[in-house]
């Protein structure tokens, strides 16, 4: 195809503002905000509108949209070339758009549970459209050429010699460059948006180590927990340190993650906006039990978080611990500290040994020796969890409970375990 005529280019540029106006009106008519609609979608629809105007005006203005290079080609051959180009272009749009829609709506993401997930998911959706278009652009023209222009029986002649097209080469160099710069711009603006300081941020200190997490809340008297509790709709500033090697803090539902580097304090900002239970996991290979470096994340309504942070059970129900028996207090403490997330009380298999019937039992350790699960063993396992490991279980229990549980708390937990054996 020849270089477009000046008249065609001028007409396209004149049609483009009209295309933008119609695209804007379509957005308003559908009741979609510009943030949700996106500048890229606005531009694509505007260009498509302008192209439609070009086809409408082609006849009246004699724009010569399809002006083919070889003067010896008959008019029938020229029309045939235009037909092939239109068919391949139509297939590219349909297949590329269908693939992009499938990728965008295929539920490949975990649920979105933070305000930061909105711009990140929008950017990923835009990537899917580019991926769909590029896949279709390559595969459709390749397969179409193989099928339609294959050598027929008895055709032993040479193919038509094609000269280079400087304009086409410039276009397929400049356009991808513009797209790359545009995505770079979106990446920078999104990064600035999700890392910007927010008013009323709550600081949560994250202590990462092989192979567990510990969380501290300076705003609540340096309250500590092996589970991460967060209030809904309040900005959180994580200040994270590592005791040993490189770790990475990642909650997939929050979309953002941040490396935790030994000797440094790294920061991450998240605003949870959906109640629920999630998992924080290490996204950097950090040693033998890296895959087991998981922690519970619980996002609560603000009033329930306040109740938890000030020492009351979740839900804000007042509980007089002194009025409870030691096993009852032990069960309450074990649930509040997340012990029952790793140790079941019904015999089911979790990441740690079940507590049902374990007290007084002899357990084989990973070094081949045998230990009796008595008060001394349980207390030692709480204070030094990696010293004696039950065979078949990894060193995943955090060594933070010496700073969290008092002697009375441990006595109550032991009493609770005894009651499960009785």
C-alpha cells in the first residue's frame, strides 16, 4: 500500500477531535467516570471513530484510502488486496479484543482488598489489551497468509517481489516507542500514587526472620502479635526489618509487596478496604522453610480492631478472664494469639502438630530421639520453638512468644492442652 495521501492524513487529523468528542459522549452516556474509563480507552475509541469517518468520507472526498503500488495490477486485483487486508484486520480486532476481554474478566486475580489494588489492576487490564492486540496482530496475519496465500498445485513460479516501505518501518518503530513511554508514564504515576504518605497513618512494625513474622503496634503501647490485625479503611505504614536474610512482604489481595533488607528499614503503605482473612507470605526465597513463611492477616471493622488492640476479644464483647478456669483462659489466649491457626484442636492436620491428645504423649523428634510432651517440653517449645522439632514438621513457629506471653499465659495454655488430652 502506498504512502497515505496528504488529503487522507489531513482528513484523519480533522476527524480525530470529533472522534474524541464522540468517545467522551459515549463515556458520559454509559455513566462511567474518566478514571474508570481510562485515557487509553478514550483514545482508542476516538481513533476508531475517526477511522469510521474516513471510510464514510472516502467516496465523497476521493481520499484514495486503498491506493495500491503496482500500476500493472488490474482493478480486480487491487480490490482483492483490499479485501484480504480488511478481512485480516477484522479478524485481528475480533480475536485481539476477545482475548483481552477474556484475560481481563477471567478471575485470574485474587480479590482486591486495598485501595492500592485499583490503579494496579487497571494497569494490568491495559496490559491485557496490548497483549491481546499483539498476539492477534502476529498470529492472525501469519495464519491468514499461510492459509490464503499458500502455494497451489501446479504453481511453480516465483512470488511477487516486494520492495521495502520506509513509512511502514518508521510507523512500527515509532508507535511501539510511544506505547512504551506511555506505559512508563502510567507506571511512574501509579507508583507515586500508591506510595504517597496518607493522613492518619497507623504504623505497624514488621519483624521478619527465618521463617515467620512478628508485628508490633507502637500506637497501642507496642502491642505485639504473631498475626497481623488491621483496621478497614485506615492507611497503614509498615516499617519492616529483617533479623537475618532478605525477605519480601506480600499479601496478594493488597497487590503491593516490598523487600525487607537486613540492616535497613523498608516501608510499605497499604489501605485495606475489605474485611476478611488473608495470608502474608514471603515472596523472596529465604531458606529451607521459605514456603512455610506464612502469617495470618485479619482485616476488621475499625471498632472491632480497637477492641482487639485494647485487649478485648474481637467483636468488643467484654470478657472477665479472672472468672474463667485455666483451660478456658488458655483457649481464649491460644485463639487470640493465633496458636489454633497452626495447631488444630480437633485432630486435623495443619502446619503444626494437633493439640488433641498430645499432652503426655511421646513424640518422635526430627533427630530420631523421643520426647514426652509434658509441661516442661511445652514451655520449652514456646520459648525455643526450633530446639526440638516433632518429626514431619518444619521450623515454622515464630520465636516471638517469649516477648508476648507471660508465665501465667503459658500455664493457662498448658492447662488447655491438658484438657484436650483428658
